[in-house]
C-alpha cells in the first residue's frame, strides 16, 4: 500500500470556522475534496484546556464546553494540502500529523450517499396543471419544456394525477411524440393542439399520482422510480401539497456532485468494489440496418417496433451512424410534405403505402446512408458508469451507443439502465407513494 497519514485535531464544542461549528466545517471540507479519506468525530465526556477551563458533566459542573476529537486518515499524497487548510480552520485547538501503516483500504463504489434527501436536489418550482386545464394547454406546456410529464393538482395543490406523453398519445389523440411534433410547422402544431382542446386534464391523467416525500432519501426515490417505471416524481410535504419535482436528470447531477472519482481511487491502489462499466449494463439487443437500407424500410421498422432510433452499421458491424424518427421527418419535410402523414396517420403501415404511392417510390430511392447522423457520441465498453452519466448530461443524450476497440457496435446504454445498475437493490419499503398507488399507463422518453 501507499503511505498514509493520520491527522488529529483536538478542539472544543465552541470552536467555529467562518461562523460554522468547526467539526461540521471540517467534515464538509473533507467531503468536498472527494479524496479517499475517512473522518471520525468524537465528543469527549470531560476535558481540560490550556486556559485552565475544566469541562465535566458531573454535579460540580465547571463548564459545558466539551472537548472534540477529529481524526482523519488519508493517503500521504493528499496530506500536505489538507493539513495546510486545516491549520487555518482550527483557530482554537491543536492539529497533529503522524505516519500511519495501512495494510488494506477497500470501499464500495456507491453512486450516491444515503444521506442525500429529496429536498436537497429537487426542483422547488415545478410546473403543474389543474384538473380543469384543457389538454391542449398541457401539450403546449410540454412542447416548450425539456420534460414530458406534468403533475395534476387539486384546489389545495395536492397531486392527484400525472399527465405523461403516453397519456396524451393514447387518451388525448396526440398523433406523435412531443419531440417529433416540435419539429413540425407551426400550422400543423396548431391543428394538432386544437384537436385536443375539448378534453380536460382530469380526463386523460393517470391517477393516483406516484409521489415522494421531501424528507425521503434520494435512494428511496430511485427505488420508487424503478418499481413504478416512472422518470420523475412529484414531491410533497407533510400536508401532501406539491413542493417540488424530482427527475432522473436531477439524480444524475447529484451523482456527479457527490460521488468521488473512483478511477482516481483505483490509481492510488485502493480497492473499489461493485464498480460497473457500460458493458455490464448495456442493452445488447439493438435493431440495426445497413447503410443501403431504403428509407421506407426504416419507417416501417420504427413504426412496427415502436422505437425512436435505429443504428446503422457496415457489413462488419462497425457503427456508422444513427437515424431517429426526428431525422426522418426533418430530412423529407421540405422535399416531400407527404412524409408528415406517414407519422401522424393512425392507419396501418401497409394502408399508408397504398394511399401514397408517389411518396413510397420516393422513399424507396433514399437510403439510410443518405440521411443518417454520423456526428454521434459513442463510448467504449470499458467506460465507467459515472463517466457515461457525465457524457449524457453534457450532451443531453438519453442513450449512448457502446462500441469495442474496433468500433463495432456492442449495444446501447440508457438513462434507465444507469439508474437501475447504480441502485440495484429495490427496497419494497422505499415509501413515498400514497396507499393504493398504481403505476402510470406506460412511460415516455425524456426527463
């Protein structure tokens, strides 16, 4: 093992640093460093100070300022900068350093500490709609947002349901997913929204709402998300009122803020257990096409498999690019307006082909290689989960293609897979949902 140091701080309950209790300030300082250090804070039962003050809990009380002992164990390479800072922080006490022989240092590589609460990371100003809100207004709100679901509240601001993209499609007549509709012309969007205006939120929402209390641990919120198959949770207070919203993106941001750099730990010869790479969690069954595949076949595959994207690979399986339904609509909307009907029609695919032979022939001449997006970020199989989360957040990606050393496609990793792998233990006692809560009718992409 590499050399270690032991830092001892002897101080008192009354010690402060910048107005904060010294033990708490030291703990937060070590936490924020994200280094392989462990800290122990002990409150003494009695003590004597240089000033002559005596602290004791006995009847003959001479003082209440009990002694505090802070111990920090850390690799020697980190000791100098830590000690220098602690020497400034401890304005009342003693800082001592000594060498320490460590024969083993092991740690479980958790993505998120258990102490983090929902209220610490939630969005405290969530969008919401009323029971009587027209559905077209709900859809308009979602079209202008980065998320695809909204809580429905009663007069007392208590969540009574949730409207997701799936609810809009299957209960309100939304002809396509919101991200695709947003790419359409204003006139087409207006027509779609007008057709949805007759219904109210209460008629299409999924009820009851799956909620989480603001004081619940974030780990419990993740368990609830995975159990119920939802991507966000309305957050409530003791009176059941809506006070926030928690999404997967909020959780991923917190992971990157709270989670240490496990790769750096391993470089310091520290055994980090339970670490996973994208190869451990990716989905290997991915629908692929060759670059010569006609565009009409791409639309049929997307339509019949209810998917949003297809990977393009060469004859050796090397990843070449990605095609989404949004790419298809954008590529042909100007050149052939009839493409819109292919996406919004409720008719079977074969019937759509029969009704627009001209568009069918046009699409047969275009290939996947003509329209695929080649500017796609991929990740190697050995990419740690934490790095994949960072890439997804930086690029606002929902999925990442995974490739091997030769560039061959091995699978896709999604936000859900990262969340499920990082919080693999589902706790039935996670709590947060009201009695009798049921899963929503399906799920929708995005956060």
